[in-house]
C-alpha cells in the first residue's frame, strides 16, 4: 500500500511539473528570490520602451564580432520557434539589428531578442510589438563579414549562457537559468511566490519584523 501511495505521489508531482512549468507566469523578481546575481544580466540591458511584454523561452546564443552583425542575421533563420536570441554584441559601436530583421524573426516564431549591444529602427520594432531588450539604439548598422558558430556559449551582460538555458526578461531585469536547473528553480520560485501571495500585508509585516529583529541582533553581535 505504501509503495502505491508513493508511486501516486510521484505521478501527481510529475503531472504538476509538466503542466505548470510556464516560466512566463513569474516575474524576474520571483526568480531573484531564488537565484544569485550571477544569473542576471547587466541592468543596462533593458526593455527599449515602456510596456514591453515579459518574455520567457529557451536561449539561442549568438556571438558577434565588434562592428559586425552577420551571425545575428543568420540566426533568425536557424533559431527554433519559441526561442529567444541571446546575443553578445561585444560593444555598442554599431547597430546589430533593425526593423526588417525583427519582422522576419517575429514571423518565424522567435519570441524576442536580448542583446548586449544596440539596435536601430526602434519605431518600427515598437510598432510591431516585437520584444527587444538591449542597451540602446544607434542608427548605423554593422558589417557582415565575421563568422562564428551559432549556438556556442556566450558571455552576455556579464552572464555565461548556453543555448537551451531558460531566459526570462521583463521590466525588472533579465534572468538566465541553466537548463539543468530550470525546472527546480521554477518550482521553488513558484512555491515561494504562492506562499507570499496568501499573506495579508499585516501578516507579512509580522513575519518581516521578526526576521529583521533577528538579523539586527545577529549583525550587532
């Protein structure tokens, strides 16, 4: 009987996990309650207009060379549907993408771009509501000469990321969750968010006051 109960619990847990691992349902602040700062991109990489929707999906990593955007232009034809292009643009000297590139990416089912660099044609991109998180805009495009293997690990915004890692980006920041840890991080963040949502402000204040008092005593001693 105990064995059957254990098996039933396992099956229910697996079913719950499969049904509920929708990373877009949690804010990056929820993941920030679980993950260290090493999983969050430089805050200068941000949504380029107010009200940009949160995006979540598997990273497809792209390494560019300084002043060259060739591999980003190639990546929009290679990245799987539902992915987010995570791009190391190296610097901000030239734009790495514009309106037409974003339009094609959107048509091909790419959820958005996260760029350690700059773009152009912001008005066009905003009009089509294609999410782009970047450091800013600049009108001059880069060259198309430098080859790099698509999907290789990159350093983007100070975070080492690989294709298949989970990316969550919103107005609060950008999280990169390693692929092998993604499910457990989601479940932990979701459980904490659910528990906190059940508390009234008065209940939260009581718990918070106790924690702070203990922390102050520990710091003092």
